[in-house]
C-alpha cells in the first residue's frame, strides 16, 4: 500500500441511513479536487444474482461515481445474496480476509484516498473471532459514522462512537445525513453540538436531503457534493 494513501471507512447506525450516497458524494467531491480516489465494499451483502455471478448494486454505484479503473471483483471481493453474517449464512469458514486485504492494497497502490463502505455493521461477524472492525484495523482505516440528522438518534450515535473506540479505531467524523431545516426541531438543530460535547466526536457535519438522479447515467445532487466539501477537504 502506498504510504501516502488514506483509507476512510463509512459505518452507519442502521441500514438505510444513506451511507452509500454519502460515500458517492465524497468520491465526486474528491475527484473534483483532483484527488485520485478508490472505493471498496469489502463484504457486500444483499447482492443480486446475474449471469456473471453475484453483483453488488452499491459497488456498481460507487464505481460509477468514483469512475475507477478497478473491476467489481476487486471493489467487492466478497459477495453474497443474503444479509445473514457469512459465518452464519452458509460460510462456516468465514470470508477470505487475505483476498480482501490484497484487493485493498491493489486499490491503495493507485489511489490517494480509498473510501470503504462497511455493510452489515461494525460488529458484523465474518468468521470465527472476526468481524468488520478486524478488517478495518488491518487496513489502517479511520472511521466516519453516518446517522440520520434527528435528535432521537443521539443515543444510537453515542453508542456507535463508544463501539468504534472500543475496537481501537479512530473516529474521523460524524455525518448527520438528510437534514431538513423546515422540519427540524430545536433538538435536531443542537444535536451536532451535543455529539461533539458528550460523544467527543472530533467533528460533526450536517448534510441536506439529496438525491441520486436515476437518469440513464446516474447523477449526484450538486447540493450534496458542495455540502460534503468541508469533510473531504479535512482528509487532504
């Protein structure tokens, strides 16, 4: 791996927090700054079956927005159709960690920043004594936590911050996604300050509700790429 490459892993408080869209927007913003970017979904779950095998829609989407040269087998080295942990859902030996790390090194040898989507959660069991956090540590990744921009998620965010630190991983930032100012309560507005004060988050970023336009060639919402600019600049 290039000594100049950084790996940023994105985890979320729960599925559906918009993690993939946030990563895609970060990739677009980085490319706009002239930064060589790589993307990875080390363990892709919920994949569809196709003529060429199991395909991760999230890996395809990230590859499109990051415009990377790697093939999907490198970006998503482990794929499965179900959402059960590999060690539970028919893979008693777990995933091939060395293959995942080899793919990561290949991407990191080209890119300045590798953006990693963690599916299934930080503690997702991948094999005996192995979970997603184990792979992130070996990648040397720092973590971005993605969560809804709602005050009622405050406890879940603090719990995840504690979990990240208990695994000896470094928290880079918390991203509060899909903020709607017209619908926000006073508690929603002060939530970023609470997260930094009580959770010790080094930085908190608030992103607006945004869309991935489902045109023939998917397009990212410009408002989101602008809003995520301060976060990606902190990595450079």
